């Protein structure tokens, strides 16, 4: 019973956190969305997995970004990404699961 409750709580939390991200995607222009890309990567290491969110800046401007995952939604990690540069943000260093969903948004500095 507690496993079902835990899974349901995690699903609800992921849904609640996805709403602001989806709102940002629907209110942004298509050109603004193409200015950066956010993706997740799992890196295998001794004792588990490392969850990394990768931000790729496709513009000539600096970007201020906030990233998080469904596993670690709070607090969001803030970072700056230079023009036409890529930044990796380690969200969790010793994860037991090898899957996560990255979330985030960026804005011009």
C-alpha cells in the first residue's frame, strides 16, 4: 500500500511541476524555444548513477537558466551559460535509479 502511495505521490508531483514548464513552452515564441536546448544524461559511476542536466545555448547572448528533475524538483539549480556554449549541471551524484526527466527554462541575461 505504501509503495502505491509513494508512486502516486511522485506522479502527482511530476505533473504539478510540469505545469509551469508547459506554460512557459506555450507562452514562449517559437524562436525563443529554439535558442536553447535542455536534455538529461545518466552517467554510470561506482555506487549508482549521476543525474546530469545539459543546457545548450544556441544564441550569441548569455543565458540565465533554472533546471531541475522529477527526482530532485527542489531547489532548482541556477546557472549561466555563455554564448554558443554548453553547460552540464549535476543534479544528483548517487542516484539509485537510472532514469529521470529533466526540466528547465532559460532567459536572456
